């Protein structure tokens, strides 16, 4: 028995099992056009059609949109937030990004602030002490952000915005010192972020905190944050047994993995007439519901590839057993908290493939 992570050369062998997922996750190519349409095509799936939030954080909060400059929004779109849900949209041109930003500005109709790009002079050592006393409870002791990665479902509903990860390379590349300083001074109404001037800090204290936050850049190049999507899309194993015996073996392996068998159907069922279905391409649906609930709380997008699916295909005298590679999807989804669950799911799939192809 041999297991590899690969994609069969013949498209018919891969079938239709994961093509919709791959198309969904692949960055699209969009023509220049009005910002509203571009926002709907690229941003609304996470942030909502009107920017009021969904899987991703709300953007249309006046206290947010009126207090960040265009440079911050532009760099955020281009750089994303590695490991924190927000991907980088390097497929969008500068003019397309400008159109999206103009659409976002239309939510309030106010002019953006103008922040200096000049570095603020402060004492990072003194800033660290203030940060640990005043900021760490929300933003994490090392700037890792609030618990969760920005997904609405994974945080209490009474918190409209999750405390961002200040040590994130995407944030540090996007936010100027002046913008961070003004946020600390003014706070963000409608969010847990308070004005630290009103909390008793001096402007010098705030400058010191800014200097400490900027020092996170020394940590932002960690391997975990730079993890590339090196995994390939599929797990594939060749079975020494007949198609029928392999189907039964997969069903047995699923049950042995403490998962519930949901249904077995031909892979192209519903896509062609019943009498034209290919009976040599079968898909088995199963689910571990406790695992599914845990995964959905971390990232609702796992609904794209859960419940679990295993395909069994007979092609050119070979019987192949295939599943999506959860490690690949973990990297695509840009969610560090999802990695543990995807590693666990990957091992479950490997176990099923090994048992089914003995």
C-alpha cells in the first residue's frame, strides 16, 4: 500500500470531488470597475455586503473607517494578515484597490485622516511596562491579539471587533506610527478600545507604547507567520482490491474512526442523468459531529470541506482512494488556530486511507 499527496494527471480521475472547492479558494482575476462591485466580489463574503461584518470583522463602523487613512487600507488589502483570516489580495491592481477604498469611504462620506509616515520617537522599554499593564489583557502579552482569529462565530457576540494582533506583519506593514498613536489617544467608540488619554496616560506614555508596538517587527518574521501553502490539494492511495471491496473497506474504516456514515453515492449524481452516472466513481460522506462543531467554532469556512468526503475511483485498472488534504486548506484559509484541527483531520484521513487499502 502506498499513500502520496498528489493530484492525478487525468482530470476525470480527480472527478468533481473538490473542483468547486479549489475554484472557490483560488484568487480570481477581476477587471477594473466600480468599487461596490469589486467589494462584493472580493470582500463581502467575509465582511458582509455592507461592510457590517460576518465571518470577518465589521469594517463599516464609523469610528474605524473615519480614523484609518487610505494608505492603511491599501496596504492591508495588499498584505493581508498572515495567520489571521485576512488573505493578501495581490491579484488586485492599484486602481481596483483604490476603487474598493472609495466605496468604503462612501459608507460615511467623510474625508480620510492624513497621518504622517514619520517614525515616532519613544522608549520601547518604558512602553513595554505600560503595554503589559494596559494593553496585554486584550491584545495579548506578546501582541498576538485576542483569542480567535477574527471570525465572528469564534468570539462573544457582544464584542463587535476582536482585539487585533499587533505583532502581525501585515498590521505592522500597514499601520503608521501616527495612526497607532491616534488610536491610542482617541480610542474606538463601539469597540472595547478605550481612549488612553482619558484613562490617564500622557502623550509621552503613548509614544512609548507606540515604540514598543513597533518593536514587534523583530518577531513578525517568524516561520509560523510566513508559512506558505506548500501542501498539495489531495491525499491519494491506491487500493489492491476491487472497487466494491474498497468501498466496503472505506465504510468500515470510517466507522472505526468513530465517525458516522452519512451516505454513499456516485460522484456525478445530480450532475448528469441517473442512467449516465459513472458507477466506477463513488463518494462516501461521513462526519465526526463533535469535531465538526469544534472546527466550525474556530472557522465557519470549514463548511466548504466538512462533512468528510472520501472518493473511490476505478480508472485504467487501478482503484484509487482520494480525499482533500486538510493541511492545504489550513494554509489557504490563513487561520493559525485552524492548523491543529486540520492536522488532526489530516491524520484521520491518512488512517482511513491506510486501513481501506490494506
